[in-house]
């Protein structure tokens, strides 16, 4: 019998934000009801989208709807913590569906562990990333490298983190990232001054999740994960 609990890991590729949100809700409900007996990590990329956390306000964006529509960029309200952030191709996004009580940790401890994962992944590229008193996430030489925003429903976490890899950072200039004024965003490729292969980075993040959370990765396809999530109950999450 394997001593480590299994962590379902799905490298989902490009997924529309709304589809990913719906899948998370279904996974949370399935985890709460015992239909899904494993925690899950989904690694993916989104087309350009601004997301507002529970503390986020439309005023956190410095541009108007007409400007965003001309660039085909959505603004979506979410249940996660934090303020406003931006997702785009070239940024690695991770959603963690975890029974934190079963892991013997609280949300702050889980967030700290995720920060450790991202810092170790950055270190693989010779980039020193650290925590910062200005806010959750990870920071490197030129600014903020990775953002974190979770929600918890009946003991199950969802939403997660993003790390800038090779994405266009200019849209971050249209917001106060994570509600912080005067913050500059940076990316892994900028900090290490080299191209970063997204597939390799995903595999390194998975390996660090395994070590930090002491869980064995179990690879699963997006189709299989959708099947495991089942139908979403009316009152979920």
C-alpha cells in the first residue's frame, strides 16, 4: 500500500475561464459529498481575462469597458480571496481542490505551502523568489512574479495561483495588481533572461507539489476529471 495520498493532476492546456470555474464548482461539490475521494490539481492557461476576487472592485481597473471590449477581454467576478488580477496565454494557472482539514492544515498554511512550491519552481531557473509583507504570492527582483487567491467551501479549497512565465505583462498596467498600488509585475522568462518551456515548468511544479504537500501525483486527463466531477448540484459550491 502506498504511504502517500494521491493527488489527481490534470495538465488541461487552454481552458476558457468560465469552463474552468464550472469544473471547479463540480469538483468541490463532488469532494464535499465524498463522490471524489482524491484532491486535485489542475494546471492550465486562459485566454486574456481580468478576474475580481471578493475584495475586488471595478474601480481597480483603470480602463473602461469600451477599451476592454475592443481587445476582447472579459472581466469576471469570482469567489476567491484578493482583489483584481489578469490571466493570459504564457501564464501558468493552477487550481487546487483540496480537503485542507484532511491534510491537517488551515488555509494560511496551505497558501504558504503553495508559495513554497512557486519559489522552488523559480529557483529551478536560477531565480530567487520570496514572500513579501505587501501581500500573498511570490516576488522576484523586478516585482511580483506569482499571485495567489483561494476560496474555501465546507473545508474544500478551490481557485489557486498563477505564475507569469512568458505572458505579455502590459495589461497589468491597466489595474492595481491584487489591489496594490505601485506594484510592478515580472515574469520567469524576464527574471532568468531566457525562454521557459511551459511543459517543463508544469512538470517541475507538479514535482514540487508532491514534495511540499507529501502527495503522490496521479496523472489524469481533462475528460476523466470531468467524469469524476459528475453533475453539479443546484446549490454548489
